[in-house]
């Protein structure tokens, strides 16, 4: 009961930190945001052409690869891998690795929730409906109109970037971002999303993963794993 309560407090604290991040951004961060918004707007304009380019050469082998990569954007599959990483860190008494797995899970949960809200709010038609990239039906409950943003991309980038950034290992970070990029490609190749959908999903997930990883790296209070014990510092 106590562990469940402290874990809930832990999650709420981290969610609040990630959602309030814009208040702490400096000039450099705002420039990055401005560049991202400009790039995202460009993808909206190019969505139709990108879809034709990417899906025009579909074949069974690449679709099989895309289906495999798709698993990394599934929260249950991703959590299994992250928990295994935390378990390995627990056995090796590597607190950073233990925490990295938890950061990844926290990150994808938050990113996944936000992306689901966006899907209902925007109601963007998926590419395979052939209604074009500018077809929106806000507050639609139809799965076929839940294209923006890409939930798989948001989950993959949040979970994997959160894990990677928390380890602070450039090779792990690079590998995690490469796998997440593969998920984004897969969703476009499967004709499940527009390029702008996966771009904004990736931006959302990376921002949350980076924010939570930094918070955990600097954490002085809260839930931690030390010496094989679960500890909560007030």
C-alpha cells in the first residue's frame, strides 16, 4: 500500500515536471521548439507526396520488417523490455540502469496519454481512407480518424529516449533513437500514418523522455533503488 502510494506520488511529480517544462526553457530551447514547429508545418504540406514516395514501393519483406519494428511502439512490449533492463540493473546493483527502465515506462505512459487526447481532439483521417492529409473530424471516436499524432511514435520515442538519456551513454542513446525512428518509418510505410503524424509523435515523445531523464538524473528526493532496497526520500 505504501509502495503504491509513493509510486503514485512519484508519477504525478514527474508528470507535472514534464508538462510544466516550457516554463523552464531558455532561449536555446525556444529556438529548438521554433525550428521543430517549422519542420512540422513543412511535413503537413509535404504529407501527400511523402506518402506516395514511401508506400509506392511496398513489398512483403519490408512490410514484415515494419510489422516487427511496430512492436517497439506498443506499450506492453516496450514495458517488458524496459522492465528486463531494470531487472538486469537490479541484479548488477546498477542504480542508473534500474532507474532508466522506470524512466522509460513513465515517459511512454505520459506520452501515450497525451497522444490519445490529441487523436480524439483532432480527428485526423488516416492515409488509407484516401481523404487527403487535410481531412479532420474533431472529437471523432472512430479509430480510422485517430491519425494525429502517431501514438506508436510517441510511445517509442518517449520510452526509448527516456531510457537512453537516463543512462547518459551515447551509444545507447543513439541505438534507442534509431529503433524509435524505425517505428516512425514503419507507421508511414504501413500507411497507418502521415509523415507529420509520426514527426509530432516523435517530438512529443522525445521532449517527455528527455525532460524526465534529466529530472531523475538530478533527483534528490523520491523513489529510488539502492543496495537492493526500494527507498523513498521525502
